[in-house]
C-alpha cells in the first residue's frame, strides 16, 4: 500500500493550489465580489460542490491538508483512530512530544527524567506512529506549534490540530484550527471535517512597531478589545501596511494567542516576510510556489481599501502609537499599557514583588524574540547586574535552542541569571514543580506565555500570572517588581550609578548564518508497518483501550440531578485540570477522577471542586459524587455560566463527564471547541434561551429534558425544572445541532458512527 508522505512537499502544495484556484474561481463567479483571505482558503478546501455558506450559521465540510497531534491529546486521538480499524492515516499527520516534560531542574535533567517517567506513553505513541504512517517527534524536539511552523506549515493550507494554539501556523498564512481529538481521528481516517462557517473580524494595521512595542503587544491589545469570548466562531484576519512590517514569527505570536479570545483561528496574508522564513527553514521551493500563486494567498485589493464592507467587525491599530502592554492576572484580556501597571498594582493590591520570570513557550521563542530579550540582557551585563528573581527560559524547539546557543543569545541570558528549561511546554501548561512555595502562598509571576487562568502554570490558584513580551519580562526580572516601567524607570548598576534600559535594537528575523541543525529528534513511519505492534500493557495505569459509549436509549431525560452549577470562568483547565493529571490522559477511567476539580460552585459561596451529593446530602468532590451516581445508574447534568469550556482544546473535558454519566451540559454560552467536543462524545450541549434562567437552577433541583425523539436543527428543546418543594417550571433550551450532529447524539457518540462507517 502506498505510504502517505509526511513532509509538506512541493507536489502536495502544488495540488492544494490547483484546488484553491479552481474553487476560488467558481466561487467568485457565484458571489461576484472581492474575497478576503480566509474565504479563499476555506472555499478552496470545501469537500464537494462549491457553494456560499452563511457566516455563523451554516456548517461546511472541508478537506484539511494535514493533522498535528501533541503527546497528551494525541494519546486519546490515536486510541480513537485505532477504532476505525485502518492500516494507515489518510493524510499527513505528526505527533509531537512536548507536554509531558515537567520543569524541575534544567533541560537535560528534566528531559532524562521524563523519558523514564513517561516511557510507556512514548513507546505507545512511537509504535503507533510507526505502524500507522505518522511522523514522530521525540521528547526534546520542541513544542508542537514551533516545530510545525519550522517544518510543515505553508501559505494557503488548512491544518487541524489537537491543541488550542494550532492557529500559530496562521503566521505563515495557513488556516490552522484547534480541534478535539475525535475530529482529528475522523480526518486521519479520511473523513471530511465539519466546521461552523466562521464570521470574519478584520484587524487593520498601519504604521510600524517601534521602541519597546513588540508583536505580542498587538494581540494583547486586541484581546483587551474583544475579551476572552469576542472571537468565538470567527476568523481574525490581520491586514494592511502594518501587517507587512511584522516578521513571520511575530505574526505567529499574534495568531497563536487568538485562542485566548476564542477565535476559530487567525491569519496573515502571504508576504516577503513569509518568503524569507520559508527560505531560512530550508523550503525555498515552497516560497517559489507561493510567489507564483500570490493571488490565492492574499486578500483581494478591495479588502484593504474598503475593509468595513467585508468584515462583521473591524479593529484599526496604528502600530507606531502602540505601547507595550501587560495582561493579567487570571485572564488574558485584562490589559493595560505598561505605563499604567504601577497604578493597577496599587489600586488592586497586586503583589509587586515578582517570584519568577519566564520567557519562551510556543508563543514567544523565535530567533527574533530571543535576540530582543538578549539585547536587554546584554545591557544589564554591561552595567554589572543580574536578574533580581529567578529567570527561566524555554526554547520553542531544538532548532531554536541550538541556534541561539551557537550565536550567543543563550549565553548572554545565562550570564544575567537565566536557567534553561527543556524544549517543551513546561510551566506554560502546569508542568512546573515549585517546592519553594508554601501551600496557598500568593505570588506574582511574569511570563511571555499565552494563557494565565488560575492554576494554569503551577497548579496554584494563588499564583497571579502577568503576560508581556519577552523583552518586557526580562526588564521586569531585572527590577524584580511588577510596577517597574522600563520606558521611564531606572535601575541601579553594580557601581551604584543609575541607568535606564534602552529599547531593544531591531533583531534579525532569521539568523544570518542560517538555523542550526536539530539532530536525533524525529522518527519516520516504518517501511514495514505490518510488522509493528502497538505497545499497550493491559495492566497499565496510564493507557487504556477505549470501549464504545452506549447509544441513546430513545427516552427523554427524566429528573436528573445537578452534579454542579459552576460560576464564572469555567475553562477546560477547570473541568479537566492539567499539571500532574497530564500523565493520565491515555487512561479514561483514572483521569476521570479530576472532573471539575477547578470548577467554582455557584451554590456554596465559591467553593471549588466539590458539591452536594443529592443521594447522601454530604458535600463531596465532584468526581466522587459522579461515581456514586454512576454506580446507581443515575445520569446527571452540569449547569455552566458564560463561555463554558473556554481555553484548551482538551477533549477529556468532554470525555470524562460522558464516562461518569453526564447526559447534558446546560450553559449560558459555550466556547467553540468544547461545545463540539461535547457533541462528539454524545453529551447534549444546550444553552438557556433566556440566559437569566441560569439563576433559576437550585442545588436540589431535578432536570428533565423532553422531546428528544423529535429534536430538530434550529428548534429548542423543552426543559422542566423540578424543585425540592415539588414545584416545577418549564424553560426552553437552545442548541446548535444540525441533522448530522443529532445523529452523533442518537448513536451515543460520533466515534460510534465512524466505527460503523
């Protein structure tokens, strides 16, 4: 059987451009108007006949060009793919081992420990990759999004990935979208991918960044305008003369953090900055192809001249006036210019003393980023000072690490006190050991990461994470204070004199000597896959083969207890926490013990992770209650607040409730990926027709959802809320299911349908 090429070859890209050209031409004749870039790419990847979808309402089927998996979500994705009983994946797919290396000591020590600690997971992933035709990137090779940008992303392509920051590849002109693992498994099995056709938000950039302002500040500013849910079911397109002044990796920083505002993805049009990056990363043939097909990879000229006509929302930013920003704590949309930070520290009683500063991650670890950070470090070194607080550096990939080691940036950072962590996610996702802190001890950290929900970085809800650009984080580390403003405040040199840091000098976007070669980081698929056995120990407590969920029994849901009513921000980190739980992502039963441990109980004055067991009357952890209900064959519901399930794409936040007996989640509103994940796993995802009905739900209520046999697209379902006093009231619940998705529910899960097909 012919093997699927894993690499993004010129032949693959040429084929994509041929389809783009054909579909775009047919579509333009149909709609008779100019097209934005995202329209071109989505229309170019339609499965079947070209048609005009309705933004925010129509579902479309698309044919992605490749799939990217990381080692945590990838475990469940591959376990689900194996249920399809296919010999090979049907399109290019890679696995990247970046999530399971915990930051404790330093790069070498932590990587060695991870190889031992996670050996059975790595063996499973590598054996499955070799058998099913998947490229395998070893632990230490780098963070998935950086490695994809360096090796696989290409302008005009469509990629899905089982990580919410997959849109990082939008910096190279690709529509790259984070999805749940079952979405990925279906596409790997050759099925088209379904998407709610997104709305469009335009961000028009003029001027050029200067001084301390960095690409990071653009997305932090946009987040402050759109909030954590403002981009939901929308693609954000950056365009204008200012867009062309930003490096390819700077663009990737911006598109990466579109996940923080709920966007389906974010994208920049192809330009000379992308050309330079493709050539620097050894892909000159792809640059030549893109240059020949530039009309397919850029928006039509009228978009820039009359943008208000083509977007549902438009934001304009003059980059020359943009100040460096800091966001946080606890949410990525709480932003202010650095000049206002000191006021906020005083007004909100934030802890001014910084405990740790961290730079790098998938968001800000490019050669340009590290060069700008090193410039600030060089200034400090000349004045004889080091950081006042621990400084941790996470290179995004082995290629970046080797290059900045060769070119001196790493040494400069080390000389002011930096410790280098593994080429992995580490503290960005909760894989961070901090024994120096007492339990419950509040503290402030500053990072160049992308996400800062409570407990996100170190599992401690008391840690306040403030996010800024790498160079700003270095400046704050040198002062040791959150209130420090490098634009005007001074530092004390080793000789007692006072000095002010200068803005970082313009840094090269790519190294003049080229990137250093990353060695021994990749394992290709086997040339004899039939001889490979997938390694799963039946007695493993980390990996577990999946059993199908039961299909719907055809009955309405009658008088189900409310397991939890969550209040405020309920992210997937709250529903299925990361940190130490990451090691159990391949074992559905064991990881289900983390269900809603971060959820804030709306009934009990902010109690976290526990609620009332309706059978015993006792307050118990949510997973314990759910297991009790399951043992009694009693299904249950979750009540959620606004934007329920924002954040990471982890499908475990849908699988663990389903496994423990959740029949429905009823919320004021959902984050896009989580809503789809719930649907795919056979959990009813419903929203209050009147959001105020959220307040009607009491702790001892029983919930009935009726008329499910007649459930139809666009038609609300009825819900009867029965209170403990015997009184009841009827409310209506909306849903976004189409006919095919209703089929998922009735089959018990989308996986059950895939298996049947």
